[in-house]
């Protein structure tokens, strides 16, 4: 017998932490919990489009409409209330850029009245790894042209990869409902992102995960050189800047996917940084890393004392 109210998992990324792999598995039904597929209400693989919906509701208390086949906040609320699923998942790495209180406001209106328990789950990379992945992603989409060292310098100007203050706000807002996991192969359950996600999202349940290929895999050095060449030669003089950037983004995503699909496994040069830059990044983010570790230990002690 299906329970009336599901347990809700809201997966918020972070970007470049395997979100596409998790989303594809949920969309395809590759994850089963106690023999059943979780409710995953989207026709677009992920829920990134909901970020705009959530911000508009928080600012104007207005519900945006979507195409008939899509799921806006109102439709998701109705599904949570009526479908009788034991578990439901919303997944959007774009949510990691929201202020936690903005997301909570939307959840309190449209989701929490119809669920038993809720979990906010995210993955985070090490600072150096995040710098490399961010460099590759922004080169791919034409947002950045330069070296990894230049990308690091640009990122420090906005403290883009400082995690501790951001995670502190999420934990302050959602308390024990918030979980942060390291995105590092040797720290993942069975060295598998899908196993780790399923274990922490549906804790205590019987899980089965159908194995699948990694989605949206990071590009190799040869791919990055090719993508930079392509992006530098995209011309759209009759378009506005926003339209031009959208064209570059769309081309970047399609070409990168084609490169990844055609790549022979194990072939290609992994993107890396030299030792001086790695040391500079270590020093720059050391305090942030120590704060993260301190918070992790504190939360662990509180959890064991309950």
C-alpha cells in the first residue's frame, strides 16, 4: 500500500558535482527505493527552470506558468499531495545559487504541507578540483578565454569557490534537514556517486541502482583546445549580447556532448594545474577548508549525541 505523503529530497548540486548523472538516473528510473521509482516530476531531465519560478514567487508571490508538459510549482504541489508516492525528488544544481531562505519560502508553500520528511542534499568538490572543472565548463560555453591561473584569479575576486559561508547559511536555514557530501571518488559509497546519493537520500530503505555511464563528463585538454577555437569563431552580429551568449552556450553544450560520446575510453589528456598554482589555491582557500572541516565535525558530534 502506497503512503499518502512522500519523503521529499531536494538535490541542489553543486555545479560540476555529477548532477547530470543523478538526474539522468532519476529520469530514466534507474534508481528504485523499496522496489519503486521515486516521483521525479520533470520533462526536462532536471528542475533548473524552477529557479526562476522560485525567485518570482519569493519576490512577487506569483506563480509562473509553464508549457502543458512541464511542471510548475503549483503542479508539483498537486502531485505531492495526490500521487501517493513514498519518495519524491527535485534536482537542480541551479538551486545552489539561491539564497536558502528563498527556497524555503517556496517549499513551505508548495511542498512541505504534502510531505512526511524532507532533505536538502548537496555535493561539493575540493577547491582545486572546482577551479579546474569551472575553467573547463566556462571555456566550453564561451564564457571564459584564458588560462587556469587567470580563471583562478577571476574566481577569487568574487570568492566564487568559498564554500563555508554558503553552507553555513543552508544549515542555518534547514538545520538537520541539510546534508553536504564530498564529491571525491574515494569518499563516495562504493566509489559510486549514484550509490552514495541513493544511500543518503533514501536512508534506511532498500536501494537498487542500475549502472549507467557518467553523464556530462569533464572535457579533456584536447577537447578544451578545440572548444576554445570553436567559441572564438562564433559570430552573430545581428543578435543582442544575451542572444549571442545563448547561442554560444547551446553550441558549446552540443559540441561537448558529441566530443564526449565519440571519445575512446581512457584516451585524452586530463586537465591539470602546475604545482605553484595548486599551492596558491591551497593557501587561498585553506581557511575555508578548515572551517568546512570544523563544521563537519561539529555536525557529526551533534548527530551522534541525539
